[in-house]
């Protein structure tokens, strides 16, 4: 069976969860049976494609942001080269890697993956122009089948875009932080102040402000330090908010590569996910896989991914959030229980399983 992935996400991302997802599929699908996989990405900026072994990669060059205005350069280069790259290709399946109003290539079956419904549920906060929502609606309308990365995302897709559930399947992602224990870079921390770890962007539905409110309790401030890893450094509004809450000395921002992130997961006392919505919830899964217990929101897809391995709270209730954090951070028995449950839960999510489940969807359609 011939399967082709289009260029879209590889032109958009140097690094990122979606491009890693398709790179993992491209490498693993041939091991799931008779699959001949191509990635049609004439010009891209993606690091994973360069390091991965993707025999069917159709690429002219990886462009560097240091040499070219990446958005305009890639858009122009692909507009010129895509017709030639797709010429004469008629795969059984085209799996679109992101959303566009136009289709690329021709195939017997067209599939698109939907990752979340954030642009529809949080339109004013995320993207006032909502061009992503418009492109997503077009991609979903022309697709023969839609893969969703969680049951939560599938329910929202069916409800918000009035999609026939028979046109959808759920395929869970794997966890991508593949760093051996000896390769993790452990941070230098104060042993007297164990780390409460937060990972990722902090705006809107990520609900970081409510986490800060929860952290103002005397117990948490006195006995933990809050580390926000990833995303941009704190902006002026966030710094002002930290000063207002008296947390400017208790909360800090860190960033780095996967080896440093793995080190923070492994050294943290507890990972916290206060988000009011996630299409999947990769950081909690990464935390569990690295042996870090999880306290998390009871909203969106997070409970679906974390299962019985989390200490849950209402993300809009800072008092309940603080109590959940305290129950794990200050109770060695509960801490050890969630650590063991988390390792077991994370073992059920792998890229091999993701590829096998995706292959099963392909076979049903062709």
C-alpha cells in the first residue's frame, strides 16, 4: 500500500509535536506490513526529517531560518516545486499533515489528523482571524476519514463541525521524550525546596495564572519551588503578576533541549498540568514516562491520557488545585503510588502502537 504525507507541517515546524508524529509514522509504518511511505516535502525546515531514516522522502532542500525569511521563502519555493514533486504520483492514501483550504496530490483515499479543537473553542483568545479554523473545516470536509488523537478531540470535532462519527477514528500518540536516564541533564536545585514542575506555553486555556494563585498558599510557598519549563521567558505582565502575588522569588522560568527537560522531569517532586483543555496532553504523559508523579486538571483529554495515575482537581478552583498538589508532594505514600501508576500508564502509549493503529485504519479504508 502506498502512503504519502504532504509537506505542510514540515514547512511550518523546525521542531514540534506534529512533525515528530508524522516522522515517527513514516519510519515505523513499513514495519507494520506492506506499506511504502513517502513524504512529499520539496522544501522544508524540519530537523526530524534530516535525522530520521525516511527512505521515501521527496525533498530538494532543508532551508535554514538564518539564511532565508522562512515563511515567505518556503511558501514560494513549495508553490513552485509541489506540482513537479507530485507529478505522476497516485498513492493509495494521502495523509494530510496539517490544514489547508487546497488539497495536494491525488489518491484513492484522503485522510487528515485533527489534534484538537482549540481554534474553535477558544477562537477569540487564540486567533482572532481564525484562519486555522477555516482551513481545518475545509480539510475535514474533503477528507474521506479523520483521525483524532483522543476521544475528547473526536467528540468535539463531531459536535462542533457536525461530522459523521463513522468518518472518524481515535489513534493515540506515543511519547517523544526518548532520553535514557544516563543522558538526562539533571538541574542544580536546592534540596530543601523540591520542584513543582510546569511545562509548556502558559497563555489562555493553559491556565498558568490559576496555578500561580494556587501556589500562594503558605504550605506550597514554604516547601516547594515552582519551575516553568519551556515557552517564552516571563513577559512583563507575568512578572508584574508574580510581584503582586509575592511569588517573584518562588517561581522561575527555565528552558532547554530534551535532555534538560528529561532532567527536570526526573528531579521534580511533582508535575502539574492546570490546563482547562488539551487535545491530547503530551507533557503529563512525558512526566509519567520519566517517573514524575502527576497532579492534573479534570478537564479536556487529560483524564483520558493520565487515567488512574493522576491526582485530579478542578482547574478553575485554585484552592482545590493547591490541595491536590499538597496531597502528592507532602505524602510519600501517595507520591510513590502515583509514580508507579504513572510508569505503568505511560508504557501503554508508544509510537509503535500509534503506527500499528494507524496502519489498521489505513487497511479498513483501502
